[in-house]
């Protein structure tokens, strides 16, 4: 006899489980503690089995009957309802562990194992974080191209075109990792190539005219800020390394007697150790700086904590104090100035200049023949460059009368 809602509500628990039948194998089990649970008794492959449907009243009478009919259809198709439910539950659990957020964490961990710099990892984490609200909880195998595009369009709408492009590339990196680990079958960012607005290329501001560069050097000489920042500006001009490579420099990387600075691979953009010949002018500045921060690990510790490097904005902020706007000169501009002026003078092999800039030769065969990295020429070139800086500063002073 079929059950009614009133019968179910009025059912009283006993000392043992009471089973109320609704027909077709559907039963409501009333437990001694008062709990009511739906069960379906059925036979499959000549074996008696039981399917747990759910708890009453969360699963009402109507829902329980629908579950019974669904189970009958599965058996008609040769499927065991209990096993099918178990498999669906396992798939759901697997999907929850294969979300975009989970795979992004695995992707970041892989990059960390590969030795990527913490600064690089931080930027990657920040970028992927822009997609977490929409994509984070989603099973990665179910994410579609339109879903990713919604995230990217939101960033585009803010005018952050370059960020949108970088995010698309990094989301693609997560998907390619997921494909390699068998957790996704395709990369939806592939279909989005060409869908975003491409930002206009904007070159970093730099001064490359000799007299004007001499004026900058004279301004640095007269800089009234802290001696550490003045030393950093001078060393940027003398070594033309990347700003991050300088501000994170450790005293242990320097051999002032040998006139050598070796930047370890972990701090280089191209993940290769880089040697910087130190001209006498650079060594003199470093010796003065050692008297100030030589008892520290870092050449340029932060004013807030000796264990952290000075802010990435420090050099650019100092240039602004000297009167150079963001469209006039930047920390990276010292690299462009050195590259331009050294190439223009015609005295140095262009490959030696590129090697000193720590640019990787894209032609592998050509690279194989440049194993010496033009070291001897670079030592001479850096000494010449230091003298050239002195000359440009002197020429500017003379032009001012």
C-alpha cells in the first residue's frame, strides 16, 4: 500500500528500525533516534541490493518516488543504481579537486620547483587571482572559451589591455598543465587568440642623446636623497642591469678585488647566471656603499626591514625627484641608453653588447659558438663605458659654462 505524507509525519520510532513500504521496493526506514531515511530494495544480477536515496524531509515522498523510477530505468539499461550513484559521487569529488583554482595552485607549485624567481611567481599568482572569482570554483574540464572571455573582457573594460593579454596567456598555461596531467582535454584560450584588443607597443622612456644623458649623470651626482639611493642610480648607469637585479643584489655576489659581480640564475629573467665586469668607478662606489650597508645581506635594504630589498619604485621615484618624468627616463632606461650609445660608437661587437645586457641569443647554433660570451671584450667595454659616463658628465658641465 502506498504511503501518504501524513503517515510519514505520524510514524513513531521504536526500539528497532521500522520499515514503511511505498511499493516497488521503495521504503522509508524510521530509526530509533527518530531519523527517517529512504531506501530502495531491488535485485540486480540475482543479488538483493539496497540503494540509499536520502533523508526525509529533505527528500520528500514525491522525490523519493522519482528516484525509484530513475533506478528502474537504469536497471532496464543494464546498470546497477547503487554503483551508478557511487560512480557519480566519485566523479563529483574528483571534479571538486580538479577545479581551476586547484590546478592553478599545482601550476604555481610546478613553476616554483622549476626555480622561478619569487617576484615572477608573485606576479603570476596575482594575475591568476584576477580570474578566481569566476573560474576558481569551476571544474577545469567544464570551462568554455566564452567563460574565459567574460573574465578577460572585464579587465579590458578597465583599460588594462596588456594585463588582459597576459592573463589569457597564463590561463592557457594552467589549461595546458591540466591537459598534460589528464585533468582537461582542451585549452579554451586557444580559440580566443585575436579576440582581445592588442595594446599599442609602448617603449620605456630613456635618454639616449649624449649631452642630455650627461645632464642626467650630473643630476645624479648632486642627488640630495639617501647615499644608498644615489649609489643605486650611479650603479644603474655603470652596470645597466635590470632594476630588480640591482635592488635585490647581495654582498655575497660581489668580488671587489676581482672586479666581478655574479648574479645567480634564480634572480635573472632568463634563468642563467650573469657576470658583470666592474669598472674601477663601480668598485669605488661599492666600497663607499659597503661602509653603509656592508653589515647587511642586501646592498640596498628597505628602510622598513633590513631583510627586504628597497622598493621597486625607489629608483623611478628618485628620477622624479630629479625632475625626470615617467615619459623622460625610467630605471630600465639606463639599459636602453647603454645599448644605444655603445652600438652607436661602433667599437664593440653587437653580440658582446647583447651578452652584457643578458639577452639570450635566439639562434641556437649561433649561441653554441658564443660560449665564451665575449668576456674579454665585455671587460674592456665596461671600462670604456665607465669612462664614457665620466666624459658625458664633463661635457655637460662644460656646455653649461
